[in-house]
C-alpha cells in the first residue's frame, strides 16, 4: 500500500546528471555516473524514457538491416527483441523471472524476498521468461510483416513505455522493500506530478511514432497500447508492493518488461 507521508526533500540534479544516471544504471553503454544520490536518481528515472528511445532505435535499426538483407520477419523480430536484452545486461528479464518466483512461492514477504535474491531461476521464472519472450517475438514479427516501419515503431514504443513505467514505479508513496540496492536508491524519488508527466509523454511519443510509421488509424492503436502497457505495469507494481512490502531492483525490471511486452502485443493485435 502506498505511503501517505511525503519523503524529505532530496535536492536537485541537472538533466545531464540525470541522463548519466539513467544510461549508466540501465544500459551497458560506457557512461560514467557522476552522481550516485537520490537527487540524481530522481532525474535519472524521469529521463529513463530517453534511454528507451535509444535502445528502441538501435533494436529497430538492426531489425531493418536484417530485413534489407533478406531475413524473414521472424528472424528480424528475434534480433530486435534480443537487442534490449543485450543492452541492459538482461537485468530486466532477470528481475521479471525473480519476481515471478517470489510471487509464485506463496511464502511470507521476507522469505519471498530471499527467494528473489537467489542466483538460480525457479519454474515460475522460467515459464514467465519463455512466454514473455515468445510473445514479444511473435508481436514484433507480426508488425514487421506489415512493413519495417510498423515493426520499428513497435520496438521503439515498447522500449520507451518500459522505461516510462520505471518513473511511475519510482514515484512518491511507493516504498522500498529493502534498505539497500537499486530499488532503495530510486524508490520515492520522483514526484507524482513528474511521474504522471512521464506517462503522458511516453503515450504521446507512441502516438507520434504510429503517425510517422503509416496510416493515421494506427495512432489510436499505439496510444492504447501505451496506456494498457502502463496499466499492466501499475497492476504488477501494486501487487508487488502488497506482497513484498515495497519495490526492489527486481520489481523495477519486472515492471519494465511487463509494460514493454504489453505494448508490443496490443500494437500487433490492434
């Protein structure tokens, strides 16, 4: 349950510092983090959709190269889905698997958190990863079958919304489940107004991507995909807060993967 007491003032950080924090913690790109404090974390989480934009563009570009070289939409989709996993060290997927194991364990909060910290992946985590990756690949392949522009728009929209969900998960009132780790570093750093602004921004970005990719009728579909992706992420976030007592780094990864996968599936269906 969300806390009603506002957190203490954590100061401010510049946009460049926020971008450094975001790229340095959310990707494998060689970006040094100049500041590691809660002010930088707040700026970093607000800037997280920019990371998604870069990751999505790289993924779409590689998929486009394969299509030009004669690859099938399915093969191009596999490469497109693999790129974000590589650029994020697989941390979001690892978080998704750990959260699935924690939620599926049926144990009290403290024991469930210990299950999530273990290095191995249990059956719930394996099944969740398999179906999530299959869903992402199938959705991107369906979009690529309509043309590279549709698949590229889907890949970028998915990555942007996934990072936008991180801003929502970092908002005031959503506590950390542990006193240490990345989850504790960024929990409750983003003002609610900024989190809402990030959500509206990524929704508008998805609509713009759809408009650039093809028919005007696709705009509503991509906007709906963004909204439903954020709603799915919010649903998982609330479930984790109730179950674990707050958020962890694994929860952030699970929230991002859930939002991104939902965007792709809805965009492909609509």
